[in-house]
C-alpha cells in the first residue's frame, strides 16, 4: 500500500455497511413519530418499530462479522438508540399510550450519565453491561408491543407493553448506575476501551 492509500483510508472509515444500517435507523425515527402523532396506520408503525429495533442488532452483527468496526459507528450507534427511544417514548406519551413518568425517567438517566461522561471522561469508552443489553432489548420489545396494542382489539398487548416499559425503565436506572460507577472510578482515565459501543 502506498502513502496515498494510507492517507485516504482513514478518511472513508465511516463509510461502512454497519454505519449505513445505523443511518437507516436514524431515518426510521421520522415516519414512526409522524404516524404515531397522526394516529394513522398502527400496523405500519409497529412494522417500522420492529425494523428500528432489528437494525440495532444488525449493525453490530455486521460490524463484527465484516470486520468493519469504526469509531464513527461506536459514536453513532448509542446516539441512534437514545434518540430513537426518546422520540418514540415522547410520541407515545403525547398520545397517551404510556405514562409520562416512564419516558421522564429514561431521559433523566441519559441526561445524568451523558453529562458526567462529557464533564469527566469524554475520551473513555464505556463497557457495555449485561444489564444494559437487557434494558435495551426489553425497552424495544415493549415499545413494539405498545405500538401493536394501538391496533383496535389488541388492548391486552398494549397493557403488556406498558408493563414491560415500566420494568425497562427500572433496568435503565440500574444500567445508568452501573455506567456512573464506571465513570466515577478514579482509574477511569487510564482504563482501556473494552467495548465497541454497540449493545
């Protein structure tokens, strides 16, 4: 590889298949929220919500399988998760499908962890925990159940999804406490990056 090739490669590191999938996840947020607020096509909303959740697993799987893990992906993936869950939760709260307390807890935990991260250790890469993985899966599955429950006659599924989101919010608090412990450790600035930011 010549010097020119070595110079160009880092510039296009972000242009990978996993990162394209992550960008698709960002794009999906818009129609999901729009359809929820309009009250139209609940089945379409449920389908798009499934796609949103599936891309969260697909991008991480492809990154590992294709060897295309990148710093850009590590940054974009959690942002897509938090933004998608936040927007979806706010939209569901606005239409009365879930209580505001659930989304407030989720956003408050994210705000606290994000603030501590930026103030103390912005260059440190948090290690994804098993509680964080369960939290993410539970919230996404429950959000899907809530959107399915908006279909007439599916009230039981709506209730199951609402309960799941409450439990997911509790796991979110537990995961947030775990991440805060990582960030508040005295040795954090010297700790190696042990995760790839995709849970």
